[in-house]
C-alpha cells in the first residue's frame, strides 16, 4: 500500500511539471493607516503624536518634540510666534532667543564683514576676525606679517597708503645682531612683553626695525592720526584697541603700555607713547606720538633715559 502511494505521488509531480510549473504569486496586501497625531500633553503627562514621539510643553510660545525611537528632537512654535529674521519674539517687545548673526536683548544685527560675531541673547556683538582681517567690524585687510631679526612675526595693517605694524615691537636683538634692552613692567604685569611688547630708549629704538622697515618720522604719525579722525577724541578712539576701550577701527591696536623714565615705570593702563625718528627743530629732543583715552597727539621726550614703545612702518 505504501509503495502505491509513493508511485501515485511521483506521477502527480511529473504531471504538474509537464503542465508548466507552479502558478504566479498573488499581490501583496496594502499597508494599514498610520495613527493620528495626538494632542500635546500637560506639563505632567506628555502627549503622543502617533509615531512614538511626544511633546514636552515649554510655554505658550514653543515646545519641544522628542522622538525616543531615533533620539531626534525638534522645536515647534505657536503660529503667531514663529521665529522672525532676527529671533523669536516673546510677545512683550523682546526676544526669547536671537538667531545666528544677531545679538543682545533687541537681537540687533552683527556687523562682522570677515569674522564671527559674539551673538545670541547674551552676546555683545563683538567680532572675532578671520585671519588676514582686523578692525572693529573685521573689514580692514591685514596684509600680512613682518619678521624681526630673530624671526619673530608681527601682524601688519595698511592704513591710508602705509603699512604699519599692528602690534608693538618685542625683541631684544638689534638689526646689527647686538642685543638691546627690553624694558618691561613685570611688577605690574608678569606677561608684559607678551601683551605690550618692549619699551626701548631712543638709541636702541632706532636699531630694532628690520630691513625694509623703519622707525616712523613725525609726519608719518601725523598722517596716521589724520586717517583716524577729525578731532582728538575720535583719533584716540579709532587708534586704541578694543581691550583699551577703543574702537580700533583702523586695526592699529594701540595698547596702554605706559613708559619707563629711567628709574621707574608709570602710566601702564593709562597711556602709550611711540618713538619717532624726528627730533624737535633746534634741539636734540625726539618727537613722540602719545595716545591716551581722550587724545592722540605729538609729544616731546624731555628725558634722555626714557623708554617707550616702537611701531615700525614699511619703507
């Protein structure tokens, strides 16, 4: 009986093969509908959106949707409080936050042409300039660098038609290879040279500018001040660094290094003086450029042992 069943089964198999094989597969079933969006939950009970995500209620203006399945989240807003160009209004004339490129309680637009802004609701709008640019709004092109005789590099900037150092000279080596004295008020600031450069006496100030650069003459300082403004206050504001409460609109970055009078240091954080190569007519007293928080003007060195800052200018 078993043998007979096996024979019948084999014959059926052969018959099916001879008739063309198995039939075609039927169509797949349609996907079922997704769940409906749920209502926002209360502060104590989050609501579902039908896809495993839920809304964390923040306030009347916006909330956060969290999706545990993939770890994603996104912010939602009420229609009347969608983010504007400069931030999200709080409905009371202020902002809940500022968009990128806007800062302060009023979400003012940053003015950084070539740099990044300290933006956000608590930002102050100050610019951090990209390499090669300087000035309050990072619009001043810093052409490059000057190297002293030791190879130390200094930033430079073009103001008017002249290229100036944009930081103070800080070397203890003269152009002839000899050493020079770098006076530094380390009692007031142990990192004086790093921040303010060196203070030099007149004789040594004339020996630190490298080949292709020179100690400015008084008329070059006059041209610099004329480019900085039309009155003493504006000249000072635009030449002083931002860290010295200035605008630094030209990128000159003057710092309050003070001076050395041959015996003591004085006026650090109050003023700075730069040597010129020019002497007063009819005397041996060198002319200087003096900058305070209220003025930028010529001055005269009345002491033979004084030490001041140095800025070189390109030939």
